[in-house]
C-alpha cells in the first residue's frame, strides 16, 4: 500500500474511533432515559434517534449539509468561533457520529434494560446515591452489551458513505475515507488501489464485528 | 423499638395495602400468603415505593410523611434490606459486596465492623470469592452481612430462607438467632414458615390482601 492509502486507512480508523467516543456519553444518556424512564415525548425521541438507520444516508447527509452550512449552524460557528465544519474532517466526524448513533443507543438500551432494577434499588438502601448506583452497578452490569454497541457503532462509522460524501465531500488527504476512496478509485479505473483499500476495510470491519460478537456472546453467559 | 406505620395506603394491582400499626417488639414477623402485600410493605418502608399516603416513624425519626411532604431517600434511611432474591451484586466479589455500604465512622463500630459481622456469620473464608460461586446458604449469610455492615437502625428480611431446603434452613436459623441476639436490632421478618416464626419472632402480624388481620405475641423480648 502507498503512503496515501495508509493515510486513508489511518484517517478512517481514527475519525471512526473519535466519532464513537464523542457519541458515547450522549448515547448512554439517551439509552438510559429510554430504558429506565417514562416521559412525555419518549416515543418521538425514540423515532428521531432511529431515523438515521432507516432514512437514505444521502438524505441524512443533505440535512447535515443544511444544518452545518453557512446559512445554518455552520454560519454561527464560522462567525463566532472561526470554525468550519462542511467539507472538513469535522464534517466526517459529524456524519459518522450521526449515522452510528442509533446503533449505539439501541444496543446500550437493550443492555441497560437487562439490568435487574432490584440491584439498583438495593444499592440505594446500602447508601449509594444515583451517580454511584449508575457507575458502580448499572454500567458494570450492562458493560458487555454497551461495549458490543460501541464496536457496532465503530463498524458502522468505518463503512459510512452517503452522509459523508454529502457533507464532507471526498477531498484527498482531508476528508477521504476508505468507502469514499474505494468508490473513487473504482470510478477512476484504478482497480488495484480499490482492491487494496477493499482488503484494508474488510480487515478493519471483520475485526470490529468479530470483537462485537465476542462481547455479545460473553454478555449472554 | 418504637416503629410507627400510620395511615399507610399503597394501591397494588388487586387491592390497596392499608396498614396502621405501632411495632415495639425486637423481631416482628409478617406472616401471610403470597401476594398479601408483605414485600410491598418492606419496599415502602425502605423507600423503594411511593405510597399514596403514609407516615412512617422509626424511633422519633420521620422516614416518610406524605402529608408533610417528607420522603427520605432510601440511602439516608439507614435500613438494612435483604430482599428475597438477595440481590448480591454479581460483578463484585464477596468482599466488595460487603463493603459496598459499609460505614466505618459510625459510633456503632466495632459492633458493625467487618471482622465482627463476618465472624458472627462465619463468612471470613468466603471474602475473596465471587458471589456466583457461593452456595444458597452462603449467599444468604453474605446478603445478611452486607445489610448489617451499613450499621442499620432496622433490618428488613424478606423470606430469607424461602429458597433453601429444610436441612439448610435448619443451619441458617441459628445464624439469624445470633444476629438477633448479638446486634439487638429491630427486625421485620417476612415468612411463610411457622417454624421460623417460633424460632425468631416476638410478635407476628398476619397479613391478607394488604391488611393486618391478626396480631399475636410469641415471645416477650422487648427493645
């Protein structure tokens, strides 16, 4: 593989990992609210969270383009913080995060729902406050399922295409991910480059899914 | 002990739990068929359920007074609760389970110290093990020890021997008697078993469909 190809693999891996890390706290919070509480508007939030799973990724990308464009939030970020999102690595981060968020929330929610609330109640009678209960009982008991969700979200981010190309484009050395580069190489007739990148993405995806399955199996035991 | 359960009202699926009682014996048994509301009453005392109305006072300390807007959080009630399923934390070792709620700075030390409690219940050899590796009787004693180590002012035991066979029950009852006599704690003890009532309780409240239908004295030990 050439240095440019390694750069694409490295960029895809770290931006996928970072996007997964960024969505983890809000993903856990939303999963916990959905798993443990009844509140007005819950079904609406459930639907909105699931939307990126079922909508065409290109449509989600168009929404992101409008939101983060100069006439949306992007204008505010540019004027106030001198921060550009669209067609930068930040746009890749946003697209990957939005597209993998539902997978993380769904997996974490199932894992949290499987924690017997009796453990949390008894922890409270033992003197623990809500935060201590959450971090010492709820999260450890749901940890394997949550890790499975994290790995699934990471794997989804690795393969993201439609939303990313809409909001970040495919700029060599700046926003090119494995999926975008495979498409571009194939389109340009650079079959060997496409096959090499394909091999790299198969290895990354296989490792992520296999690790996820391994955690899921352990959580069922 | 002076434990007041006044004007308790908690709607359940088939009936409303309605209790008015003042308890003054050390060990009070709650006796009655399944679904009579015994566990719901313990949950309510522990602060795990919100009643429609209730005034619960333990030795002049108001735990719940719905009329006055007082509902003390479960973590502040200083009530040791051993539920029927024990709820030992499966991801923690026996030692970590025991220390989860252990209060070291209370004046009650060393009565409720780790060494004393584990010695009374003879569970020192189990400290390094995982709770999944314990037998039913061992789990029972660990759950009891965990509740005691919070230096509680009241102990709630929900059918602690229900899942054990007769021979194991016979082995555990002396431990419960030791806990009763060693720690001088007021205990509310839910059971179906007359033998346990006779062995442990001073007084028994018979419950049916959320109400106390009979109250009888077994022993005369008062706190």
